[in-house]
């Protein structure tokens, strides 16, 4: 029993990078779209602050790049890592064939806020915060809408097409009964913040030592830290105690000594589970999944946001006109999956390779560690670093905006 029922052309469940980008592009093309986001705002610890050169290129194609770059951000032109005693270079973005030859580091809520504001310029964009998709409406074997829980009660959103953009723990894909292929991930991440001083290095960097690994994102007044542990290892970490954990953090970044005491409670350290999986089929009549809901990505390479955005662009390119004419077919939904499968598979394969060849070994090692051979090669040959930059910054089969803006 629901309290309210509305109709729209496309209902998107999930207001992360995939959902907000798709909502904006469809509204811009004149499609009626309702985006449901279960949280009341974007201001929470989203994973991933990386806005890739390919996404910046899309912003340029949309005529939004200059405005977007006024949002505070940092520009990363080269990726380096500290492995044991060695400082190694792994990617060089300065030769990319894009307008912006850097990764922009921006808190994800600013990115989502920016896109949501762009969407709100169009009358067909309906973003509902604090609305959680809890079930699908099914009629005659076809998905006909979403049932959502809001502060004002339950609401049915009936739509020609439902797009699941609700991330790695997708309710939509689960309720639709879509089969998942799990590729496994040997790591989880402990996510916490420590204050940042003006005298600290401005660099965002990764540090690998025997048995431990940490990435630190510069968010101006604080460091967002991602401490990598073996999958399911949280209980062992807690058993060793908070003091031991703080020492492990300091062993990698001694300059944090004067503020490590900020980590005085496990509540300040959040476990983010890492998964790498993909749906066997991304669609059913009336339903499509994209982004992490279709293929959960590991944080390795910081490319999941990029893939989610690219999925959204491809979906809008393929479906916008059909949605406007209310004639979305199974073939068109399959075309989205076909177009995006290759990039997703290539990147997941690379992530699994790094999990198995680099991360598992680092976490299992006890003595001194040296860079593994793939990293040594990257450090030695600048051309290889341009290749990693291309894969991270642009990826396979980059998408371009093919939809046009409808009259407002
Ligand atoms: C620890 C960690 C660190 C990462 N770091 C990076 C990085 O630095 N760079 C990078 O590119 N990628 C990173 N990734 C991967 C990246 O986070 C994902 O690939 C990317 O966010 C996928 O975008 P998405 O829009 O598909 O899903 P998400 O970003 O997961 O967004 C899903 C949205 O749906 C909402 N939602 C969920 N369920 C419902 C529901 N039932 N109803 C309504 N709304 C719902 C959520 O609140 C969320 O806003 C990281 C992943 C992990 C696990």
C-alpha cells in the first residue's frame, strides 16, 4: 500500500555519479526523469574524489568546463607511489589528448552537487533526496516502476524505464533477480580522516610497506585516508588494538605523529568493503543497470567513477531519443550493455591483476618490500607511464556527448 503514485518516463534509482549524470543528460535532452537518492544530501563520505580527464572532456563538450573548474579542486598530473624505500612514478597525464591533462581531485559531493544543479535548470529533471528504492513494480514480467520509501511515506514511481544506479549493494539488481558473477576482491579499506596542516605536502599519494598500504587524499583541511587491509581482516586489526593501528599508520606517514591521537575511537574508522563483480545481463524488459550496480569496481586505479559516468553518457546517447518517443526496446537496452561491456571487462581484468600480483603480495609480505616488476617497468619507461595514464584517465572506448540540449 503506497501513499502516493507518480508517473515519469525514466526513473533512476541512485544519485551517485552514474545516476546524477544520466538524470542530467536525459533532462537536458528533454526526457522526463525522476532520480531517487536515499540520502538526504550528497555531503557524506562518498568513495572516490577523482574526476578524470575524460569526464573533464565531457564537461567541455557540454560547455560546462570553465564553470566546473571554478569549484575548488587539486590537479594531479603525475601519479607516484612510495613502495618500501623506493619512490616510483606510475602514470604521467601530461601527454593525454584531452583539454585537461590532469585528474581533478574534488570531493565527490561537490561534483554531484554541480551536476544536480545543472540538471535543475531543466523542467523535466526531478531529483528526490531522501527517497530510497525498496522494491520494483512488476507487471506481466515487465518492470513498470519503483516503490520508494520517503520521509512522507511510500511512493510508487511508474516509468517506461527504470535504471538501477544504486551502486555495489544495489537493491534494484537484487529485486530484479539479475544474476551476479563475483570476481572476488582480496582487500577491504579502512576509511578515516586526520587533520591537515599547511606545512604538509600538498600531494595525494599512495604508500606501500610490507604488510600494509595506505592512500592519502588531500582534502585541504584534512587528509582522507584509505588504509588497505586483507579481505575480512577487520576483526584481526581490532584485536591488535587502536594503539597498534595508529602505529601502523605512523610507520607509513610519520608526519602525522602530532595528530594521530585524533583516531581515538573505532567509530572514526569506517570499513568499506571492496567487491569486483558484474551482472551476467544488465537488463530486463523495462529495466537497465549501469555503473557499480551493473559492475562493482575496486578502488584500484581510481577508475570506478569514470566508468560510471561513461556508462551514463552511453546510456543517454543510446536511449534519449527512444525515451522521448516512448519506444525503448530490449534491443536498445542490450545495445547499452554491448557498448559498455568491453571497457568494464578490460578494467576489471586489470584490477584483478593488480589485486593478485601487487596488493595480495604486499599485504602478505613481512620483510622489506621492493617495487614489483610491473611497477619497476613503469618507473623506468616514460612511454609506459603515458599508457597507464591513458588507461586511467581516458579508458577504453571513451564516450562523447551525442545528445543535444532541448529548448528549456
Ligand atoms: C573504498 C573505495 C574507494 C574508491 N575510490 C575510488 C576513487 O578514488 N576513484 C574512483 O573513480 N572510484 C573509486 N571507487 C569506486 C567508485 O566508488 C565506484 O565505482 C563509483 O562510485 C560507482 O558509481 P555509481 O554511481 O555507479 O555508484 P555509487 O557511487 O555507489 O552511487 C550509488 C548511489 O545510490 C544511492 N543508493 C544506494 N541504494 C539506493 C536505493 N535503494 N535507493 C536510492 N538510492 C540508493 C547511494 O546512496 C549512492 O548515492 C572506490 C570504491 C571503494 C569501495
